[in-house]
C-alpha cells in the first residue's frame, strides 16, 4: 500500500466518523512516544494553556470543558491530552455498570482524539469493602481497555500524599500502581485532617511531603510509577487569634472524622499570592487578620530535586491555569520561575 494511503488509513482508524478539528490531520493521531520524565499538568479550562511552557509539558489532564484547540496544540508539541475520570464507587460496584462506564470513557476519548484518562476518585473507602475491590478492578479494567483501544494511551490514578488511609482513602495502592501507568501523588492539601492543634499550617511541608514518598516506596511500588504533584496555590486562613509567636488559631471545620481541617481556609492561586508578597500575615478590609501559607519557586525547587534523587517518574501541579500569564514584566518573570522550578535547581 502506498505510504500516503497507509497514513490516511491510520487517520480513519483513529478518527472514525468524526472529522479531525486540527489543520494537520496527523495531529489527531494518539501520542505513543514514552517520555523518560513526565511533567503532568492539570488544566481547568480557559485559554491560559497557550502560555504554558510547552518545552517541558508531557501530559495535560483536562478538567475543564473540552477544547479541540488545546488537543491540537498539545499534539503538535508531542504532549498527551487525557480525560478526567470520576464516578461514584457505589455505582461501579456492579460489574455491568463498571464495564459500561469504561466503554463510555474510551469512546469519548476516541471521539475527542485524546490519549488516555486520569482517574480522579478521592472518595473515602474502607479496606476490604465492596468499593475497595471495585475501585481496584476499575483501574485494572480501565487500563486494559484504553491500552487495547488506543495503543500508546496513558492511564493515571490520583492518590493522596501518603498511602496511609489519608482522608479515609484506604485503597489497594500496590495493586492499583501495578495496574495503571502512573500514580499522580497529590502532595498538597496535607492539612485536610488536622489531628493536633487547630492552627494554620503549611499546605505541603517538605519533610511531610517527602516522607509520603518514602511510604509509597516502602510498599515496593515502582518509583517510575510515581509523579510528584505540587501546589500552585496556597491557603488563606482567617485567624480567630494571632499569638505573639505568629500562631494563627483557625475555626474548627470537621472533615471525615477529625475536628479541624484546611477547609477553614480558602485556596488562593499563586497569581494572587504574588501580589501579596512579602506579607505573611495581613488584615482585610473588615479588620480580620489572615495568615497565608503557600509554595513558591524555592520550595517547589527543593521538592523537584527529590524527584530526581528518589528516581520518580516526574512532577506536575494543580493546576496550570493559576499563574499570572499577563504581560506585566514581574508577573512574567515569576511565572517563568514557577515553571522552571519543576525541573529542580
């Protein structure tokens, strides 16, 4: 068969009856190349993706409205674009429901010329429960279906910063890791359950973050399955009181069995935090004192260095949209520093 016919046959196989939205039809083909180092970006919508550092991005998980332009642009740069996968575990305990959900997601990925799925469940699960086994089966069966139907596709699964039943997420982490391509470790929101004093604390403190990876590795999970997730946001806590030592007492907001949690605060994007610097504490218009905890290029750089030292698969962030991508010189410099920090220092 002539080369051009072989090429267009491949396009038809992938695209089916849906027309390719890209100017170049080959951009609708799935990305098959495997990268040695992953830079995994969550995108929640809008057009800020145009300003990402595409020299390092390898995978974009689309958590916003599907954007064909993003898919074409990412494929042009050799980066995968993957679906968000979320489903109530009570629903997929039934095998037929699970099979139908997987088939729907595979078909959606095909119709949108995408390269896999990021399974983001984050639901509380008791070890040994029907949901525990259903979740494990879901990851295995989803991976098998995507690999079969979209050769070279990637299936990733989002996990908490530690495998020790964080937020009552008692999953079969070892089997799940063996089943899928990547575990995206969400090394943030680490104060979702505050068991000590009800005070403002770091969103992702370095020692605790790195200890979480040691716990995954101690389970004999392949380090090349682990992608480190870092926060591109911080927490703004209203203080009930602020001690002379700078300790901010926060309201008690229960979460999954504990009295205090980071839900007492609000997430603030780094582009907002940049404008507040260098203030650590501030007073709002009503006179309320706040304390802000956040990661910056220096702290992210330290974490990125450990990605290499621990032999992890890569790094990523929640989320790519929340930097300041304006043309203001200081913003451009600080945004570039955040992207560069992902590669270490």
